């Protein structure tokens, strides 16, 4: 069976495909074709965000893919800067309108802090307010599941206060060279599925000779090894590409990394994102 047909089950019983397509940096004008290509290849899980500026194109790709809406899993994210209830309610409806969809399969709070203050000040009240808006949209059937992104244990504990729904998902930076093992274990204990974003380290792993040498021993590419690694951690893997050849090869991960090699990869510390280090998510805070 192809990884494209494999799913995890969220705490509320909703199935989520294990491999998804990341769409950060896919221009809105190109996103519809990228999404159609991915769906044609067999992808059923598409990840976007308000901040990516491509919800319109992603939604168009979903709607014109020829695959039934119910067979697709579409995620988006509430902008990190939105930390009040009314703005969150409006933004959730905004995503539905921009995507042109009747419902969203998963919506996440993009970050516990606005990007210009990432890992900075206290947004506890704002996150609880945003969470309340997500919970209400979930209960109204606009969102089939809800979650968070870039949340650490304290951020999770904060929204648990007074919340009716435990986040179904926490989407975090997780790749060979940067594995948040304790957070992944904590989420597993809470019944929160972890999604690994930037599984190829935003492309940085392509230049890593140690990882390339290990990939060679399995007869696979660096992206295939990196994607397989995140899947064996028990996370959803979200590699980004608009290139159909890369989409195809990224889904060919039908091999098993040995326990010893998993331990080696988990122990690696390699998180130099080059020109992209300035992005808050890669700033290492
Ligand atoms: N929640 C958050 O805060 C957050 C933050 C970052 C990312 N994300 C999500 O995670 C997704 C993935 O992360 P990412 O975009 O940072 O990076 P990534 O998926 O780790 O790496 C993407 C890079 O790898 C290249 N690539 C992919 N497959 C390849 C292949 N088979 N051969 C050669 N090169 C390949 C891509 O180039 P080509 O395009 O040329 O294939 C691109 O340069 C994002 O798109 C987004 O959906 C979420």
C-alpha cells in the first residue's frame, strides 16, 4: 500500500493522511495547479495557511481536482497575529470564503505568538480567545478538527485551561537534525497528533553529506530518507514542492529505517537554514 493511502486517526475519530503537501512559498497563481498535480498523483492532504497568501489558489485546486471533497483533507492556519475572539471568528469565516469551501478539515492557531514577537511576550489570554473561536467553529461544523502549531508544553497547558476540546494536532518543526522528542512524547500522552513541518529542513538537508551517505545505504534520496524518518516518528509529514517529479518521489517511502539508524538521525543536531535562518520558525529560539 502506498503511503498516500495511509492515515492516522485523530482523537475525534477523523482520519488524516500520513503524508501531506506543504504549500508555503507556492505562489497563489501557481497553487491551484500544484494542488491539482498533487491530487492527481494521489496526495489527499494539503496544508496551507492564511499567512501563505495562497488559500485562494489552494481552494481552487481542491475544487477543480476531480476528486470528491470528502476524500480530501485540507488544513489552514489562523494568522499568528490574531489573538482576539472577534478577529478570530472573522478570520475563520474569511478562510472558508477565500478557499471557497463549505468546511475545513483542520484549522490551527499558526503560532502562540505573533511572528514579530516569536517566543516572546505573554499572549495567554489571546490564545485562549482564539481557541474559543476555533472550538465554536468546530462545533458548528465549519471545521472538522482543530489544533495548534509551534506550541510548546506551556502553550498547550494554557489553552487547556477552560477549553472544551483538546487540540487534535500540534504542527511543529521536526526534521533530521532537529527532533523535538520530548514535545512529541508529551503530545502523544495528551492524544495530540504531531505534524512535522519542514521535514527536509526547508531544503537544508539536501546539502548534508552525513544524511546523504545514510540515504545511499538505503538506495533512497535525501528527501525520501527525511520524509520516512518523520513518518517513523509517528508524525504526519508535510514536504513542500510544486514539482510533480518531487511529489512523486517524496511519496515513494516504502522502506524501513532501522532502529539504530533512527536513533542516529534523532541524535543529529543540524539546523543551519542558511538564507532562511532569519525566519522566526528557524531562528532556533
Ligand atoms: N506551521 C508552521 O509554522 C510552518 C512553518 C514552516 C513550514 N510549514 C509547513 O511545512 C511545509 C514544508 O516546510 P518547508 O516548505 O519549510 O520545507 P521542506 O518541505 O522541508 O523543504 C522544501 C524544499 O525542499 C525541496 N524539495 C522537496 N522535495 C524535493 C525532492 N524530492 N528533491 C529535491 N528537492 C526537494 C523543495 O524544492 P522544490 O519546490 O523545488 O521541490 C523546497 O526547496 C510548508 O510548505 C508548510 O506547509 C509550517
